[in-house]
C-alpha cells in the first residue's frame, strides 16, 4: 500500500515539474537554514558541559559600587576560594586562574614566540576541571614551583610530539628568563570551553602580594557538594565581607561596619554563576574570553523556526494553488470508493516525499556552506556534528515532522472536495475559503519585515560605533608589543623611530582605551581622612608625557604632564567623569588622596582635566579615570601620517628585528582593536542579513504561490472583464490589490514587534542610535517592491491571456 502511495506521489511530482521545483527549492533553503542555525545554537548551548563536575562548579563574581563608580567583574580576591573552603563545609574544592600578566615569550630554538593563551593556575585546577591528560598526572603536575602543563598543540609546536615534550624544559620570558619543566601534556581544550589555555604554569611562580581581600585579580572557581543550593550559599558572602574585607578596609579608610558603607550608597557584593551559564549569561568585565549571549540564541532559534515555517507555508500555498489540477482526480477516486483518510494519507505521502528530497538537498547545502558559515559566525563546527547521536536522530526525524506539517492543510483541503461539485466543473464550491492562506502569507511577510528592520538597525548601530566621537583619535595609531625587550632597548627604539618623517608622536602606552587592555582600579578620597562618604574608585593609569597627544585626547582644563615641572611626579590628570565625582567646581590645584595600608596616603595634585573618552565598549558609560606620570613601556603607540602603511610598517619591523632578532615583531592598529570589541555584533549583523535575504526569497516564493492560486480562481472573471474592455493595467491592479492589502497588514503588525525587539537590543549599549521612522518606512517600501516584482510575472501573465481561452477553461 505504502509503495503504491509513493509511486503515485512520485508520478504527480514529475508531472508538475515547475511547482515541484519551486517547492523543493523553498523547502531546501528553509531546512538548510534551520539545520545551520540548529548547529549554531547547539554549539552555543554546549559550552562547558563536558566537565564531570560541571553541575557543581561555580565562578565567583564581584559587584562593587563605591563613590558612584560601579564595576562588575569576573574576578575576585586571591584568598577568597581558600577562605570559603576553610569556613564552609559545602565547598568541596576551589581553584584559581591568574591571567592578568598577559602574553609571554616562549623560546623555540633561537626564536622567541609570543603566546597569549598562558595563565597561572592552582595545583587543584584538574581537581575541578576535566581536561584529559595524554602524558603525566595533571593532578600532581603543578604542585611544585617551575612546573608547567601544556596542551597537545603546544607540545607538537615546541617539541615535535607529545612523547618528546614530557619532562623537557620550556623557557618562558617575562622581565627575565624562567625555566619550567613540562610535567604533563593534556588534550587541547575543547572549543566549547569558556577559556582556552595552552600553557598552565604553577601558581607558585606568581609574583603577587597574596592575602589582599581588596584586590580582585583571580578567576576563582569553587565546587559545591551535591545538593547545595548555590543561591542560598551566596548569602554567606555577607559574612565573609564583614569578617575579612572590613578589617582590611579599615586600614585604608575610616569605616566601622558594612552598614556604614551601605548607608553611604555603596556596596561590596559577591555572587556565584554556574559554570554552564558563563558563556551565555555572563557579561562581567575581565572575562577570560569573549562570551556569547543567550539573547542571540533565542533570536536565532526563533529565526530558524520562522524560516522553516515560511518554507512550509510556501508548500501549502503552492500545493493548494495547483488544486484545480487535482480536483477531478479526487472526485473520480471518491466516486470509485476511495475513503477520505486514504486520500489524506496519499497527499501526506507526497508532501513527505518532497520534504525528504528537499532534506537531502539541504544536508548537501549545509555540507558545502559549513566552512563559509563558520567563518562568518566565528565558529569551528565540524560536519561530524551532524553525526552526533542526538543530532543524527534530529536529522532523521526532521523530514517526518516537516513533511506532515507542510502537507497537513493541503491534504485535508484536497480530500474535502465534493465529487459531484468538482466533476461538474464548479470547483469554487468544493473549496475552502482563503482565510488560512491569507493568514499564512501575512505571517511570512510579518517575519520578513521584522528581520529586515532588525538587520538595518544592527548595521546602523555598527556604523554609529565606527563614527561616534569616542574622545580619542583611534585612526593611524600603530601599537607595538614590546613587553619582553630590555628597558633600555625599548627607550632607544622609541627614540629612533620617533625620528622617522612618518611619525607624529610616540608614547609608551601600556594602557590603551579598548577592552582587554591593562586596567587598574584604585580608591581615592577628596579628604585626607578617607571615609565611605568622600571615597570613590576610579581607573588609575600610568602615562608618559606624550600619551595624551599620541592618543589624540583633548585637555579641557589645566595642562598636560610636562618635563618643565619637576613636581609632576605627584601630579594627576582626571577625566570629566572623575571630576564630577570629586564635586570640585574648579579642580585645578585641588588635592586627591590615594589610600595606602595603615591609613598612609599618597597626595596628588590635579593639574589637568581630559575630555571623557570611551576606554571600554560603547555598551558602557564612560567611567571615572585618572592619569599619573609613570612608565608602562610594555607597549608602544606610534601616531603616524602616511599613505604607504605597508612601507611604514616594514621600516619599523626592521628596526625592532635589528634590536632583538629572536623576538617576533607583533603589532596591531588601534582602530582595529577598537572594532574588535564589536566583533560579535558584526557577526550577528552578517548572519542576520544572510538569513533575512533567504527568508524574503522564501516568502516571495510563497507569494508567487498565492498569486498563482488567485489567478486560477479568477480566470473566468479576467476573461469577462477583458471582453467588457478592461485594460491590462486595470486587471493587474485588480489582481494585485488584495496582495497589497496583505503586505500592508503584515507591515502594521511587524512594525511594533520590530520596534520592541530592537529597542530591547539597543538597551545593551550606553551609546546608541535612535530608532528613526524612516527605517520602518524604508522597510515597508522594500517589502512592497519585492511583493510587486513577485506578483508582476503572474498577474501580467493572467492579464494578457486571450479572453476566449480564459472563458473556454471555465
């Protein structure tokens, strides 16, 4: 029986090649897009799931509000983990990652290679996280100083193989040379980990003032015993703050209790974030790597579902549009005794067969486009992901879900024809009304309009980011990493390169105004006795005499640092936000006090005010910041002016390589570093654009199907109107009028939906565009043009048909 259904279905598909082709193309695109987005979403949801203790691992976050400055960090103090384990039996284990010292130069033969995936970790690291070892015992590998665990990739890169790496010595350079013994080699950390490290160095080698509860520089993870409610456990942090932080705070300022601090509008809070939630739900500063966003998972999941539904809607419209060709078949089969359920099964078999064919093409489409999609999405999804048991089951079941979904309405629609009515030729009475199909077309174009508006807004915001005044000049600034050069070499190189005609200015710029650069948050007070009322936090950057000029910043009041003033060693320059926190109406010459241990103070004199500049992403407001005279020569910034950028870079590279031939020359441009902060938004915008175009194409196919159906239904009417003298233009208008109404109705529904979604998305940015009316108007015009172009072929074809032929068909 089933074989017979499939044979009949195949013959009908072959008979109507045009409609079958359009159906197959639409479904293939819809299913292909659905699978690609499903791979993307599955990958995003899989982060950190592979750890054996993943359900019990939590990271400690810090949320501090002091003196009007609010900071949310993914780090905590160095003793926090040990304190929690000591005081609370619910804590089974803890470990820390210290990655604040940036990149390291690692020797390979005569060459020093800069590596960025380097961090110090506790010996308990592998008691918490699951990273399988290829050689050695990682649980004991980092107990001693001068030991290092490396990844498989690093072992092959530096020693040729995993076996040869074990027990060898690795030279790591940072302000001096240190030799480390390779005590274990682990598999490369999975791509779906929220951090990726190739070199794990014993925490015993960190040069740090340990024991300071007020200094937050360590990513700290704890393992809670099974059955512990982590939200309830979070309440213990109040006790930790009162017991450990408060005594240390009293050494820096006059404070008696946490109630005093909170009464002044300040707070010091800690929270736990589940390991599995970090990638999609954490947006703290100082993350170990760029995280995703659960918002985009929701958005793309909805887009995937909508595109699939649009494709299924196309099938319904195109199938019912060809209903007149199947009406007599249904009538004859009913007269011959075929039951309604058999007809339904027959039509469902046809739709499932089309979907199976489309599904096969879609998988081929995914296979061909996956590398391209990975490049756009910043992913490394392998085609093997399709063969994972869970995803494979999903792929197998998909056509048998989509097939009935796409075919259920046409099956019931066609099987409901009354045989006597259709055999008499009066098909209209044997058919249902067009309400459902109209609704489906409205749904298609509502979705398409929302996607078009969303894509335009995303690109507008990205353009706004690129063109907005961020308070410094990010163009034509070369950043050279030189943290591992001897101090005298750095200074001589800077002096020599400054003589080049292309150079306008040069500065030692360890602190640069983009995320992931060096940061230093410090407490100041406006009075010599610091209290919760007069104290505040702000960024505290070291800068040389040329820093402000090189970064293209603007002095609003006072002056820059100058070699003519010997007192500038205790001078400080504030940004406008910091001045507002001090409350000084005329800040020049006023004193600020930096708290030291045992209530000792360093006194700074304000000599200048620099215009606010965005030193973090435009998602955040400008925070308070200070500049003091100091050395931060691990990075040099060169402001240049030349059109021959490659030649200019080549000149500088030669000078650096001549000064230190074994160290690789590493550089970047400040404007590129700035745009990298918005790499995720750019990727999302590109993905949205691609799927929007595909959704519009699929929706246009659906509109073509409805136009075909309406033209067939109104063949006799068209013939009569032409006989009575109606022109082609009038007939085209008559046939298009109903479609235009549907598009306008879809636009009216889509506009508030798109406004709400994009307003919500824009709220993530402190500096954002306004949603302009013309975006919605332009989208409406674009949608109407697409609809008119889609309709033109079918309506003009119907309008120019010989009326004699039209009347004969009826």
